[in-house]
């Protein structure tokens, strides 16, 4: 008998001692769980496909394009569709204020009075013409930037955006006013 056989016999004896009192299993097969399929984000792929389709299509709304000169503001809670309708000129403009030639201090008072008037008279949509600033000494819009700041502070203003080109373009804005 070789040394390898003696080692195997000793290991077998040790194993038999360790297994005393253990009941053997009746079945020697192990049931493996069925492999789960990896989740497939079908809706994400469909959404991405729609985005690609929209990007490659030639259907676009000119009111959705921004050149960087437009003013756009919408208060939280106002639906995006309301802003789209305002940008497209779907609201009837029933009051207008022209700020051409006014200095900032006078224009601020005029805007406050105009908004107060519109709110108390249930005027829903108004247009404020501020000009493009070509008459200023720096050829930059002064009243436009001030108006952007002032209107954001007014509670009665729900949204505003630059007007369509036929109504003054980036030299005027539509203002959506809260009902009184």
C-alpha cells in the first residue's frame, strides 16, 4: 500500500466520523430557480424613438423657436399649454400700453397703473410695447430688461412672452393677467 492510499483511507475515516448521526437525503437533485429575464425598458425606447422622429421631422412651430432676444416667463402652477397659446397669439389682446420714449421712472409707474387697471377690469391679455432700444444711447433695450424684472414681481401677472412678429416681435410682449 502506498502513501497516497493511506492518506485516502485516513481522510475517509475522518469523514465517516464527522458524518455520524447525519441522515442522508433521499433526493440528490437540486432544483435551480428559473433564470429571470432582464428587464427591457420598452417605454423608454419608444419615447426616445419619438424624440428622434420629432428632431428629424420638418414640422415645427415658429412660436417655439427662440433667438435669445425673447422674453418668456410663466408662474409655477400655470400649464405649459397656456404659455404656448400665449406665444402663438391665441389670446385676444384687449388692452395695450406703449412705453416708447419714456424714461425708466415714468415707465415703471405707467406699467404698475396699467396692470392694476387690467386686473380690476378683468382684462385677461394685454400687450405692452417697450421697443427694441434703438433709440437709447447704447442702442440696447433698457425698458425691455426693466420690464422683464418688474413683471416677474407683480402678483397679477401669470405669464408673459415676446409678441409675434405681426404684433411687434421682440419689441413688445403679451401679458397674461390673473382674474380678479
